[in-house]
């Protein structure tokens, strides 16, 4: 029998190798002396072809195209092709390209040309091919790579010009809450900016609160020319970003070690904030520290904005108008014999601010925001005159300084209620006018944009609203509708305001797509708030979860997306097709209590049962992980809604106690009705937290933890609001089952909030990971190798505190080589996990630009 077995085995091997065909990968060409972004386009094509096929293509630099028939992708600009246009037959098409536009053209069945009018267009063209032909999803938090490998790469059938519908396309990450950029590091800025370019977007703008208790932010410094020296601040005032011990915006002070259910493991410090805040939390205590914080923040933005400029991204910062002068600066001016209200004093402050920005970090725009009160209240004529005077002073200052950036306007409205187009009448036409939608996005784009002509105009839809900050929000259809309106009104910019990233991936993708393509959309946007999105979610679900269940999952997500047309005067409030579980109560994301019974509210979440039934049909480790993220996100929302019903019912029962005749009746009511619900509320809180911790992947979700702990639990006393009354009838204490645990009971997890995919030359690779574990962690190691290489090198992570670790590969060791990596972590019990989950099959990859 043995010879027959050996023969059979040999035949199987021969059959296997005869059937096995390596994917024929194209050679990637770029011309000599190509722009850095053309070279990056070639490297990105190589990266993603490798990730989708396991074959690493060759990049060749050439002076002319070879005559052979080898499968190839050529990346170039119109300038590169000048002498070849006639031969390639692309002269007319290239002439139709706008600045950011690109052209994909199959030269024959085996050759594809990706050409931009400029180098950035070439890079966008490469990303377009990667997304639409290789099936990769691009989002602010990172990529979505399918598990299934491609068996072939098709280069035929392409002949299309792609021009953007908006010149300016980007994001407005809003500073104030921990869910947003207040907790971003320079690594996170760079990771997000690299993703922004992959989504063919080219703008990032930041708003700055200049004063408040304590809420002066260090993004923009306010001061005189003599108070800085070539960008280094010499005199300043206390400023800060949100921290766990600052205590404002409804986030009560709380040390992270007191967070529940093991969430404290994710934070290396009790007082947690942006890395620039380390040493100054909750805010600087003296002049030296105040200066240092502004200078550290300036250095962070210098790194981030320089990185952005290399990728063709415009940067913008700004403050509110009229200029709010911090009290410390006012007092200094008075001591110097200057009047803080004098227009010339204001102009000199603007000059100092603009000069400092000029030296501290590269900016393209400085926008001046009108007060939020202009949204909700009547505006006195004197206020308008103050703004007009302030704008004039800023205009004079920027002309005198000539800092290399331009002014713009923004705000919660386009202009004052008396005349929304006022700024168009008084400001030079070179200045862009912009505003966010009213009613935190429930109101469409301002129709007054249509009355403004011959200047840049930027519409800014809300990718999410802060009242429902802890809730999932699906607004892809609204993004499409606002983009359609913005285009109809002649807007040249489309920008999304947001705080979180991963949970908004459909909204952000829809906004990015809408800036390039609106074919087939419905034109009448007045009678509804959302455009249809079934087609969008079919593509999105395919990239997220694989093709097997994409149609079924797309139907669910499309059904949850958007909401009814909002009418502020109807009294119905803001609602969405996906039940809103939180609202604004002394801050964002307060769990919404309701008097409705859970049986009625629960019907809003029956789709989760359907999702759970689909889970076993999702194939592939990455696809399943992304599916589980959304499944647990929706489970978290369901338990939040359940909690809202329990808390609302408890409030009602407690209020009814006063109607009872004596303490005996009240005691009976507490024991039989109120206490059981209090215990159930604690159990529901635990379940809610369990699902939340399964979704933590970004700093935004860490901010959601802070919101639950500091805003909902502590500031609003959501769970314990009625405890004193309950204890009165229970000998002064609650049973143990009504208390929240500090122990983690979930799965062993590795979390990488900042997934860098692009490094600058001579930049170190810094990697910080956060973990959740039931048992002590034994070891955390990084395995890395050159992209497509054979041998891995290992490097241990340094333990910082709790379950937070970091490591660095210095630039000399990287030696300007693109590389890939995975992380291996083990508990002392012996359990081992990896990041990414299917490590070695699909690793994290990093290019050197």
C-alpha cells in the first residue's frame, strides 16, 4: 500500500502546482525626475497590489515608455506626457483635466495610464484605481482590506476623465470634547491626513475657542508682535485641550483609574489628554508653562501641517470675531497704556497672531468665525458693526504682514439674520465665505449661498451632531443631499464637521464621494432631507464585509440611514431612522431618558436580531472583525436606549413616592418597584459598557468612555440620581448588585488608535498600543520586515503604564525602505493574540514618502 500512497500524494502535488497560477502583476512605470506625489502614486499601487495579490510589483523609472507588451501601469502628469500625447492618443482628454483631475485610460488590453493634470491628480488617480479596481476601502480611521485575494488585475476597459465637483474638499475636526481632536497626537494627525488624501480630499480646518472657563485652546495664540520671537511665544496666558481632570463642557473631573469595567487599562495616565498637554494638565500654572504649551502645540501643527502640504492638503486655523482678547492679554495691554477696545490695538494683535503663525506652522487660511449666538438669537446692529470693524482690522493686518495665508469667514451661520449675504458685500472677492449648517445639521445648506457670486464658497455639513455624541449616526444620504445643494448653489468647497472617525466611516465616505460624483442623483432636495443610498451602501458593505451578504447588509444600513425632514416649529424634535439614544444635557451625549416602556422602544432595534443571524455567513477574519464592530456598536446603542427607559421609569416611580400616604407604603414601593429597576439599570450599564469596549479602536471611542464616566455617571448622576432616596428605605446602602465593577471581563484585545501608513523620509516610526485583558500581560512584540520581504525582525514594546505600550523603529534602521508589520501579545495565562487579526496574511504596511 505504501507505494500507492506515495504515488497518489505525488499526483496531488503535481496537480496542485499545475493548477496554481501566480497573479500576473503589472510593472509600474514613472518618468525620471517625477514629482514626489507621482512617485508616491507608484508606491501606493505597488503596496495595494501586493496586499491584494501577495505579489510585489516592480517599479521602474524611465525616460520613455518601453515598446514591449508587458503588463504595465504608467503614472504620469500631463507635463510628463507632452512629447508622447499624440502617440498615446490622449491629447484632447488631458486638456479637459482640472487641477486635481485625473484620467484613467487603457492604452491596450495590458497597459493602463493614470495621468493627472498635476502630480496630486496622479496620486488621486492611483487611489481611485486602488479603491474601485482593487476593492480597498479608504476611511479616516484606516483602510478596509478584503480578506479574499484577487486572482487577476484588469487593466483594460478604462477611458474616463475624473474632475472634482468642488475645488476644496475636506474636514473640520472640532476642538472641545475628548471624542474629537483634543486628544489627537501628531501621529494621529498624520495618520488621518494620509487617509484624507486617499479619499481625494484636500483641506483640514480647525476652530479655536480663545477664552473661557478654562477653555482657551492653544491652537491659535493671541498676542502682540513683541510677545513672540520668530514663532516662539514669549508671553501668553493659560490654555488647554480637554483632559480627564479639567472639568468643563459637562465632563466632571475624574481620574482614569476610577473608570469602570477595566476601561482604566486603556489610559496610561490618571490625567489624560493630548500629548502636548503632558506636564500642564489641567492647564498651565504659570507664564513659563503657558508659553511652553503654545510652543509645543505649534511644533505639533508644524509637523502635521507640513506633512499635509506634502500631500496637497490646505490647512486652516482661526478664532471668533470680534476677536476675544484673553483677560491676561487685556491686562498686559492696559499696563502698557493701550486700550484693548481700540481698533488699532486689535489690528496689532492680529498682526502679532499672523506673524506668529507664519513662523510657527504652515497655514493656507485663517478663518474668522461669527458667534454661535447668531444661530439662535437676534443680533443687534451694534454687534454687526463690531464684527465689520474687526474684519477690517484683520484685513489691514494681513495686508501689512503678508504672512502667506488668506483670510476666510466661517460660523454657525453665513451672516447675520438681517442679511445672510452681508459679508459678500463688504469683503474682497478673494476671501472664501463659509458656514456650518444650522440646527446641528438637521437644517439643509443655507440657500443664501446661491445669492453670492464670484468668490469661493464652502458649505460645511455636519457629519455628526454633538447632542447625540455617544450614539451611532448614519447620515450618508444627508451628505449626498447637502453636496447636491452645495453644488446647485455654486459652492466651491464641501467640508464636513465632526469629532469621531471610525463610527462615521459611511458618512465621511459619502461626503468624499459626493465631492467627485453626483451622477444619477435626484435634483429636488426641498421635500426630503436625504438622498437614496442603497447603491452607496452596497459598495460600502462589500468593502467592509465581503460580497457574500453585501446586498442584505446594505438594505439594513440604508434603512437606518438619515431621518425625516426636520421642522423646528413642529415640536417633534430631532429624530433619525436610527433611534437617537443621547441628547444635549449640560454637555454632549447625555443618555436620553424616556417615559416610554422598553417594549415599545426595543422595536427600534429588531434589526440587530437580523444582523446576528447573518454573522455566521460573513467570511474572512477582517470582514468578520469589521462586522463585529458594527454589530457591537448597535448593541451598545440598544443597551443605551434600554438604560434610558429604565432611568426614565425610575424617575417616574420616585416622583410617585410623594403621593403615597406613609413611609411603610413608600418603603414597599422602593423595595418592590424602584430597587429592582435600579439593579437592572446597573446590569444594563455593564452590558452597555461590555459592547462599547469591544468597539474601542480610536481615541474617539476612548472619548466616549470619558463621556460615560465623567458626563453621564458623574456630572449628571444618571445611574445614582435617585440613590439617596432609595437608601433612605434600605438602611443607608445599596446591595452589591447595584454597584458597577472595575474589573474587565471581555476578550483580550490589541488597540492601535493611530495607524500610520505613510512616513516622511528620516522620520522615526512611533507606535503606541493599548490593550484590554483579564489577566496580566506577559509580552508585546513587533514583527516587521521590508515590504514583501522574507525575514521578520522583532522588537519588544516598552511598558508605559497599565496596558499601554510603545515602541520606536528609528529612521536609520528603516533606511527609507517601505515595510510591513504585525504585533504579537501574550497574557501570562498563555493566550496569544495578534494585530492585525490575520497577521502575516495581511499585515499593516508603511510607505516612506
